[in-house]
């Protein structure tokens, strides 16, 4: 396994300075944001695709520091009921696929998106209850009329441009927020639908990440290293569907944490071991969203922690068997 980082936390630094810092702390891979929610401050496909010289310079800037690109991230909502928003997000995804093709990057990370409850809606609708029965009808309409048809067409585009791994992050508020939903879309659309596995979004839903890894199997093609601390007191009072602002840490049911500050060594050792069991031996990409730590401290602690638990060498023969 290799250690990586999503460069979004270096948004105020130049590309060169950000990569220098990443290389100095012992990280091997970088994951660049290419638009939508993640931004594209270091890697704008529309700029890089303008000329071969810009593309070559970007690639050399990464490689001369001994780094490689694990994935491009363009998390957005291509199914947003407002057409202008949807088109903007769709274009960013397609531009990212084109950039990946040019640079030989095999993975993009994104969201499956979420439609409204009808064609006349202005905002997405995440249904969390089957009753009254019209909620179930909304979900059925979303999947049959919007989600599956859209991604069938996008996968055709991806295939035409050598993109075989569209990795969805299972995020609450999204149509694909659980292993069941991801595998449903994969079965309906094709094996290009993969998983960017982020345990932080599973913890507070009550999903066991280890069980999820075993179920998802080879569909996992990229992993985010991010933790979540669930507050037992707040959760016992208010449940897990918490819409308080992320900055209201003391009163929220859960908050994002740097790895090791939500779950300890035992969990993360189990996670990397289970990933190896299913054949995953790629990148653990640190995503820093810990509001209790600076970006610098959070990243440093994550690197130190993960180097203790990662399995970096291939296993030897079982001489005892």
C-alpha cells in the first residue's frame, strides 16, 4: 500500500510548494481536485487541456518530486434538478475524464449525485424514510428515471476515453450512500462503477466499515483515510441525522477527525488488513477535514499514524502451511 493525500488542504499554496511539502513528509501519492465541490486550484482540466506543453509541465512537476497521481477528484451533483448546476458538474466530470486519459490516470473520484423528487423541483431530495408511501415512489422514480439512465450514458463516455474506474464516495445526502446502493448501481450500469472507500461517512450511519469492505470487494478502487468521532451523548439525545453546522463541534452528534482521533490502532489495523484480504493494495489517501486541528498538524499526525498501520510489503509465502 502507498500513502497519499488529497491536495485540497493546500489550497492557499502554489502547486510547487504544496508538492514540496507533501514529498518532504513522506507521502508518495497525490489526489488532485479537478472541480465542483473540491475545487481545482492546483489542477484545472480546462487549462491543462489547452496545450500539450502545459500538460507536460504539470506532469513533470509532480514526477520530479517522486510522486504519482492516485486519482482525480471532481465531487459534484450531476443530477441536480437545476439544469445549470447539473451541466456545470457534468462538464467538470467529463473534463476530468479527458485529463485522466491524457495523463494515464486510471481513477476519478466523484459522487453519483442526487435528483429532486420530480422534474419541477429546485433542490435535491434525500429520502430517509419509506412512509408515507410517496417517499418510496420518489426513490423509485429517482433511480429508474434519473440515476441509472444518466450513469449508463456517462459510462459510455468513460469507456470511449479509457476510464475504467469511476469511484463513487458513499456519502449521506447522496443517492449512493451505502454499499447496497453502490452495488445496485454497479449491477445496473457496469463494472466501471467503483468505490472510493471513505470510512468516515459510514461510521455515523451505523455501517461497519469492515463488513462493508468485505461486501464491496473488488469494487473498491481507491480509499480515503479519514476518521469520524461519534458523540455518544449527543447521539443518544438527537440521533445521527444531524444538520447542525460542522463548526458546532460541541453539540453535533458526530464530527470528522484525523485518523486515530475517532478510532484507534485496532480499527485501522483491521481496516488495512481487510483491504488486503479483498486484494486492495493501492493508496490510502489522507483527506484532512478535522476542525479541531490545523491542516499541518492534522496531516502530520495522520502520516505518522498510518505509517504505523499500513502494510507496505507484499506478504511472503506461508512456510508454516
